[in-house]
């Protein structure tokens, strides 16, 4: 999950988002969609979001991202 979210956030920051990145970013809550200036801040921001997920929510999100569960 970290890889998918961080890649999408970095692509958004760099201005070369794919449609897949847009879908991934739609899964982030609104308060975690604010752009951060440095790579460190972006990494910390996404790690913070993932750390707040419960085990069940993390598993559900992982399955959705990897196409094992329909939205």
C-alpha cells in the first residue's frame, strides 16, 4: 500500500499522474490529499495515514488496490 500511495502522491506532485494514480488518490481521505513540498513530508504524510488504519481496514484497502475486491 505504501508503494502505491507514495508513487501516486509523487506523480501528482511532479505533474505526471496516470489514471491509475488518480484512482489510488481517490481512496485517500480528504485530509490526506493536501500536497506536501518535500519528499520527506510526502512520505511521512502517507505513512501516517497507513499507520492509522485498523487491521481490517488495511486488509480491505490492500485487497481493493490489488484488484481482489470490487469497490
